[in-house]
C-alpha cells in the first residue's frame, strides 16, 4: 500500500470539542475545537487544526509544537518573560518544557504539528 500525503481538509470531519482544565483557566470561558488530521503509528507525532474562543489559561508543554496562525490574535507569555503576540500568518515553535500563559484575544485558528519527546 502506498503512503499518501494527508490533506488538511476539515469539510467532512467533525471536530473534537473541549476546553482547558478549569484549574488552569485565568480568565474567560475558552472553548476549543480540534481536527486531528494525522497521527503517526507510534503516537509521537500528530498534526491538524486547532481553534479557540477568547480566554486565558496557564500552559506547560511536554511536547514540541510548530504553529502557523490562520486567523485571529493570541498572546503567549513565558513564565517571567515578555508576551509575544501572534496573528494571521505568524509561524513559531513552542519547545518542550515551555511554561507560561496562552491568551486568545480574538478567536484563533492554527495549523499545528506536535512531536512528543
């Protein structure tokens, strides 16, 4: 069986709906939707589309994540550091071990690719 590229087409796929752990939420009522479009056979790499409504919550990464913002505005603030505002067209990596706060200022949608170290 050939290995084929995986398109990022969500028109026929229902998202997984969720929210950050309430103990981590700092403000708002953030709700998110995830379309996980690919998972590697070993479960260490996955990618898809993530979307969230406004809100602010603490984050602690055990994984490495590449993000490309498709729409909206978010602010990511490392613990003890200065905030970084990201918006449509921005791409960045959040390395494993990162701790801080993710604030969705305007509904944000992103492509993600995650590698569990």
